[in-house]
C-alpha cells in the first residue's frame, strides 16, 4: 500500500511540475492584485479564491459542484475515483487592459461541449485536459474562426467522471487519481459566454488564466471587455 501511495504522489508531483508551461498564456505571481474594472453583476458569491475581472464569479450565476454543469441536471457521482488538486500559479490581471493585452483571442460564443482528452501539447507531456468546444458568434480580438476548442489542464472534479477516467485509461495512464484545478468557472453547455484565450496549437486555444477566461455576457466585466475593443 505504501508503494502505491508513493507512486501516486510521484505522479501528481510530476504533473504539477508541468504547470508553468501548461497553465495559461503567461505565469506570474498568482494572488497579486484585484482587477480595477468591475465586479460580476450576477449577484452570486464567487466560489473561487482569486479576484478576477468578473470578480471570479460563476458565469452561470449558480455554483455547480461538478465543476461544469451536467446538461442532464443529474448529479455525476465520482464512482470511486479520487481527484487530486494541482497547485497552479495562475496570473491575475488587475485591469481590463491587462487581460485584453494578455489574450490572443477575445470572442463571444456558445459552449457546445465539454470533453476530456489526454493530449501531448509539449515535449514529454501526456496530460489529461478539459476541452471546451465553442461555436464563435463574434470575435473582438484575434483571427476569426467558426469553432474554437479551448483546453485547460486537468479534469473537472465530479463532472462526468467516467469520461475522464476512460480518457486516461485509453492513453495508458492509471485513472485512480484524476488531476484537476480549482477556481475554474463553472460552465453550462448550451450557454453563451465571452472567452479570453491564448494561441496554443493550430487545433487548440489555451485558457488565459483559470479565473479570468470566461464571463457571463451580461456581466459588467464582459461589457467592459467588449467596450475596450470598440
């Protein structure tokens, strides 16, 4: 049993060691400053620990314990799998301009799907990612595209757990400890949002940072960002 625990711990540490290269567009001090723009106007408490342009609020206006809303409305049990939190040093952008400048792409669109893939986006890196597929409505910054696929390192605690475990097993990775990242906005499939992303590959965008990559379209922060590009 000790040997198994040590192996799992080593695997988690190895994944955590990839954070600087995999997390966002750039990495700097995590909890450095609050954005000066606005707080989220959803009226809901922010479940995250860091301040964001949206105030870190859940874009949907309601907390989803799964890490992303289950379109069926049914709770997804963890099915005996454990989730291991990755300690990330995400950048925090203090103003709308900082966030806009840090993003390669700013666009509004409808979230079509949340899936999980083990991707090798860097040398010697095969890691579980959450993939958000978005149908783009309007592009405010960057090149136009009809569909964008946005990746975030790790899975989602409690959401569609078997799909996450299957992606890891299919890639030859033990799925008894699924890595995930806290403080990521809870998203609902079929809902329109404003997204801030960075170029990663021809196929994938990267989230700009965990708490500041997606906003409810009616939030003051989304309005502030769209006004910035006028």
